[in-house]
C-alpha cells in the first residue's frame, strides 16, 4: 500500500532567502486522515505545494509508495487529488463535466455519488464561469475524487461550503479513507474534520510543534497558536 513520508523537509524563499519550512518529518499511512493544522500564514499551503513538487528548492526527502521522488513528481501527480485554497487555479473546462474529466482517460466514468454529495448533478452542462464561488469550490473538490486517486491533498476544503456540502464532503472523505486512501487536510479550523482525523501535525511558523494522534493533540489546540481549543476533554471542537 502507498505511503507518504517526509524526512527533514526544509524550504527557503525570497531574496535574500528566508526559512519558510524547517526540517519537517512525518508520514501518512493508507486508510488515514492527517490534519495539517496551524494558524494562517504558518506554512501549510507552502508545505502542500512543496510535497507536490511546486516549490523545487527544498532540502530533505519526499517519498511516495516506497520511492524518494527526487524532483520527479509525475507518478505522485497521477495518483493525487488536489484542491487549492483558490479553486480558480484549477478549473479549466468549458463545462462542469469537461472540467471533471480533464486529464482522465477517455473511458473514465464520473461516479454519481460524487456528483450527488457535492450537489453537481444538475450542473454538468453549465460553464464554470456561471457558477457561484461555493459551486466552483464544490467543482474543484469533486475533481479531486474523480479517477484512480490514492491520496488527496485538500487545502482549507470547507471554505465557502454550505452545510449540506460540508456533510457531503465529509461522507466522501470517509468513503475514500475507508477504501484505503490517504487524506491530507490543511486547515486552521478543526470543527468539521476533527471527528475523522487520525493524525494531527501542528505547524507554527514553518516548524512542527506537534505530531501525533488526535487524542494526544487536544492539549496543543491553544489560542496562542491561533487555534480554537476543544470544548472539553475528549469532546469535538466547538
């Protein structure tokens, strides 16, 4: 089964270079959800982009399915579903249907469950330009699940979603995880994803302050890190 392993991942950006990520190490196992948690600006989005090979100047190693990627990310890309914070960055089709099938083999069939859970069944022939911001985010999310995915990278996936779409996304994540997939969610909030989370990685100023199980993470959800504490020991976040 595929596994994602980061070892000593560091990155500097700018001129002069400024450290953005510092010696980040953790692994993501099949059939698990990893919550990459931290305040806005802590480096979560940069870390996801680095894992995907979009920030090439890193040091350390990124291994996928037993092999160090060594700047060759095509295999990971082919097995990944990705949702960036801004869905405009990844919507290219002339219609919703065309966008969902972009980059997929010609015989790919769109899973009707994905469409139903994200409320896209009646929008397949619409132009993405005609969609609202929330509908475009649902389109980007649906695209991450279409095809033969083994790992999902979801950056603030609950932004702009109404409650039915949040529930639908949660059910899709559960189904994907239970089928052996890996899910990595970057978020500054815990409310919707906490019950599904297996592992928490807390990132503060580009440094991992905590990496461990959800149950052990309650004590690090502190206002000083820009996070909402748990309502009570063992309870889901308020």
